[in-house]
């Protein structure tokens, strides 16, 4: 029975091609949308992820880094450093602003870090040194390339001329880029002397970040403290909330396309094979057997579509990343599994229309010329 | 001893439509068909031949009356049980062959096995053997579109036989064939009935099939013409003639023989032994 189902499905190669390609493109659409958002999330989280530290300390009432402003007196750093659980504290100043270079505007996260404690600066350098001086700046190598800038050139930021001392990597994205300055310089530009935005706390071995976070919150009522995994989680949630509606709408459209393509293909196949289904019924097939044929064909088109769709998605992601280098597309295996399950369920659901048609086939059709 | 009854229909009627639009397609048909018997059902278009065949094939429920196939009263069974009756007890041969276009000759023959749950390597071998016996050993993997009409009908016959049913129903099996292929198919049906002891019911307009039929049933306006026509073979010239229209008859060793002409009868009387 399944051999017949497969053969009859493969017989009409044009229809099979249309069905498979239709499903594949639905999948490509969904995977790329998810991939772009996942990539953006990854880019936005890059700084937190790549910076050492067990605990992030910020102003009370603030629980994320992006889309937030945090400010507190920097003397807290010295106090926290004295706690027995603490190994090191890194202060950073952080703000969103625009860097105008070469006639282009780059929206970026500006991070002022203490160069002596290199760990809170750029995590990967393409050129130059992390040790950013007071009047120096580190920009991403893509910004430098686009603006034809090199180490030693100057850029203007907030009315001051800063010399490029290094070019960072993996710090450029569609949503925003990271630009690094000297901690004191950014305070000065910000007119926020002795004010820090965040503190990154490195704990001594064996210390529990969650417990220490509780202690900080109790001891310093003006501050909030969050462990690194928790901060990454809440940042991720915030980003997903920002993009979730777009993802939902586009996903629903893609799922509808997939549903219609499968339903239409299997339905037309069932209509064209009405006579054959009648013959099969006449010689003794039960309706359940015919449903199985339709379901099998529906699932087959979905599975072929999924396989091709996954390949096309990876290929498409590679091409897009090459054309638009600011984009990072991450196609996670878990997303593929989730969407594949959805498409398989859709294919089962879309088989219900031809199944109804098949159930009405009169076996007496076999006696007609 | 008379062979056992394979098909029995009692007071079988089928009415399509209602009220003054009602059409009685089959009208109080009574029928007994024995094992190994070949029955030819003839009649003008619209006389109810195919409707009768569909009822006998468990494809259509009669309005009244009952049908027994192999002693099972199929008219009592619910819709869910009828496919099982069809696949195990009845083989169908259709006018337009009705092979599955995407399946090879061998796969077409094997297909009913998957419906009856008898798909085994032994049965696959049997399908192959059936096709070889029907002269299609070199066409096993051909798709129907690459077979001639006669070959298609032979595949269809093999498919009808694969589950070893006692009853074969054939709807105009020679209609789409040239005379040579038609004759071959007729002879195959004859052999199936006589050598394999299958009961063969044929609906056809083809008068040639009378040559192999044991009985011809004439259907008019849904009713069987009383008694039907019993065909007998003239032992001298081999011609098959309706028993009641025989020109002459003779009894030899306690058995009655029928002749198409006086001349045949005379030849027989002179030396009966040479005709056996």
C-alpha cells in the first residue's frame, strides 16, 4: 500500500516539485526569520557572554543592560571589593549613542572600561591593543573598513577628537555595535564623574553568585545584583519580546503557505486519482487504507520539503551573511526540530481535506469506462 | 454430484431514485451459480447487467433480497466488512483493465495481497508465476502504459486470481481488445473456470463469449428471462448451441447429446466412440 502511495506520488514529478519547493520555502522563511532574531540576540548578548565575571551589579530597579540606564556612585566598587567573597570588581560606564564617521551614522553601545583590568573591554581584537588610552577609542574593524579608517586616525565623538587605538572583532551587528573607550573618558564625556553604570564582579572560587547577589541587595539597598546566567536570560527574554510579534506574524504566514501548498497538492493528487482510489476500493481496500495513502503522501511532501528547506536555509543564511555582513543568522537545531514538528502536524491536518474527498469515492467508478 | 453453490441470489432487487422517478434496475432476480461454472450475463444497455454484477461483487447494496457468496450472506454485512469479502472472495476483471498506472505489472498483481494481509515472499513468487503462466514473464516490471490491451487484461486477470478467490466477476472483459486478444482472454477465463474450478460471471455484449459459457442469462429491464440459456456443445462439430434450440438429440450410454443439425446427429449415430 505504501509502495503504491509513494510510487503514485513520485509519478507526477511536477506536482511533487511544487509541493516540496513550496514547503521548503515556507521553512526557509520561518528559519531565516528565527535565525535573524536569534543572531541579533546573540550579538546583543555578546558583551555579557564574552566578559568574565560571575555577577553583575547595577542600580536598583534595573535588571537588564540593553534598553536600560543604570547609574550609581562608583565608591560602591571599592566597598564591594572589600567583601571576602570578591576577587575583583570591574567598573564600566555604558550608554547608547551614535558615532558619525565618513558620512555614516553608527548606532552603538559605548562602553567605558578600565584598561588596566582588560577583561571588561573588547573580547577579540583584529588589530591594535585593548589598552585604550584616555583620548583613544576602539572601533569595530567593519566600521573602520566602511569608513576607510585605520589605527592612528581620529574620530569625533561628543565633540571630542579620539584616536583609534585598536580595531575589535565580533562587535558589529545590525541592531548595534560595540565601541570601547577609556572608563574615565566616557565619564568625562558623559559629565558623570565618579558615576558607574555597572560593576562586573569576579567571585573567589567556590562562592555562589546567587547567594552573593542576595547579600549585595540586602547590604546595599541602592543596588541590584544579578548572576551572569540570569542576566543573559533576562536580556534574551527582553530581545525576544521586542521581536516576537514580528516573528509570530511572519511564522503564521509561512505556516499558512505550507498548509495551503500541502493541502492543494495532496488534494489535486487525490482528485486526479479518484478513479484509481475507486478501483482500489473495489478490489477490497478500506477507507482507512486510502486515508493512509493520502496521509503518507502528505507527510512525504512535508519531509522532502523539510530536508530541502533546511539545506536552503543554511545556504540562504550563508549568502545573506556574505551580502549583509552586519547580520548574524543562527539556525539552531532546536528551532529546526520545533518547526519540523509544526510542519509535520500541518501536513497531517492538511491531509484532512483530501481524506474527506477520498472517503466519498464510489468504488463503482471502476465499472465506468 | 453437482458442484457446490458459490453464488446464490434470492429475490434480488435494486431501485434507484424514489417515487415516480424510481427505476428498478434489478428486479427480483433469483440465481444459483456453481463452482467451476461460467455464466454469461447478456442484455441490452441499461438492462441492469452491471448493477447486478456490482451487487454480486459486494459493491452495491440491493434494495431487497439477499446474496450469498461462499455461504456468507453479504447483504447482511455492514459496510466495514464488505472490503474483506471483496478482497478474499472475489476477483474483479474490468473492461478498461483498471491497473494502477504508477505500479508495474508485478506490483499490480501483488497489490491485493497487501489488502488481504497475505503479502509474503511466497505469494510474491506466486504473483510472478501467475504472470509467467499468462505469458507475461518478460513484462513483470513494465508499467501499464507500456503494455498492450491484451497484456493489460492478462495482468488484470492475474490480479483477480492472486488472492485465490472462488468467484471471478468480469465486466466486458473483451470489449477493449482486438479479436485475437479477446479470444485469448476468453480462453483464459475458460481455463480458470474449468481447470482451477473458479466460478466466472461475465457481463458482456460479446457473442463470442457464448462459446465458453455454460449458461447465458438474458437480462431485460432488470429481470432475468425465465431459465436463461443453457449452452451445450455439439460433440461432432464442437459448436456451442442453446440446449432448447438444438436441432436433434441422441442418448448414448445413458447421457443425452445435442446437435446443431441432423447431419451431425447422423455422423454421431454411425460411430459415437470416435467423438470422445
